[in-house]
C-alpha cells in the first residue's frame, strides 16, 4: 500500500524502493509473488516495459491465478515494445486459461486495444453470478488524477471508458446493476 501511495504522490523512485523492500521481505522463504507481480504491473503503468519483464522473470512458482497476471504483464509489455511474438504467445496462454483469471485477460485486452474482446469479457462476467460483482466494481467510475509517473494508466483508463460506454456493455450492466461515479480515488486498479 505504501508503494501505491507513493506512486499516487508522483514519487516513483520511492515507490519502486518500497516494492523492493516488500518483495525482499519474502513469503514462506521465497520471493513475495504477489508483490513481484504488482510491481511489474506498476512498471507497465510507468511504461518501463523492459524492467517489468525483468521483474516477472524473478517471480518463481505462482498459482494459476498469478500465472495469468504474469502473462498479462507480458502482453502489456509486448504491446508497449511492439514485440508481436511475445504478445501473441502470452495472449494465447491467457485465452487458453481464461477461467483461471478472466480479469487478467481483460487487462491484456485493454493493453492491446482489443476493445471488442474486453467488452465481451465484461459481458461474460456480468452474466456469471460468481463474477458479476467484480465486473460491476471494475466498471464503476472512480476518481482519477493524472499521475505523471504513470502515463500508461491514462491510456488504459481511456480505453476502459470506451468499453464502459458501449451499448452492449451498458445493456448487460442494466440487467444487474448500474455504473456510477464513485467519489473515491483508486490507487491501484489492476483487478479489472
């Protein structure tokens, strides 16, 4: 949380240091897997793709859910770097294992600007009682302020807004809830 707050305060050097400390604290004798993945995701937000790829190389063993976030980091990094091969193999993995973490596939779809796929995933989640709440939470409008250190977040937020405004997504939301402006600042919105 400290790292996210430091990013939000536009202090990326200190945020990266905080992530380094949390990762080094270890979890059951190994790297703190969640922190490694979260740090790599924030490096993508900073448009530090090569650094993000280096960080996820250190992750070690993770759960199927975590493997999906790692693949999403790779897709987003590949999109920023123009690495079509890495993007294709990572997207193939995400699609093949979508049920392990559909949120990661949604984020990757936004990274590659495949808004049709992202919309279809949100509609699928809205139609699934077990995934509906997380989809509705992700589709809400939260306070945001441009953080200079996180330029890619602005890109993803704009893409998310286009998905949110689609008539097919609006119709699916109307069946189960609504989209409102939530007067809270979302520091980390990775769980799309």
